[in-house]
C-alpha cells in the first residue's frame, strides 16, 4: 500500500512539473527578427572609429 501511495505522489509531482514546463515553453515568445543594419544607418546611428574610445 505504501508503494502505491509513493508511486501516486511521484506521478502527481512529475505531472505538475511537466505541466509547468509545458506552459512556460508554450507562452514564451521569441523576439521578432526584423532588424537590419540599414535601420541604424537611416536613424543616424553609425559606428565609426572616431566614436570609439
């Protein structure tokens, strides 16, 4: 009887951890990859040797 109870507690624990991990992965959003170096050039943010210390 103790074996079944410990097995049930283990299954519930693994289930809760996997549910939390699944929800965290599902709701994670990746940043959009629309950046190009041309964006910096048009906004006037160009690195040059004069600006570097």
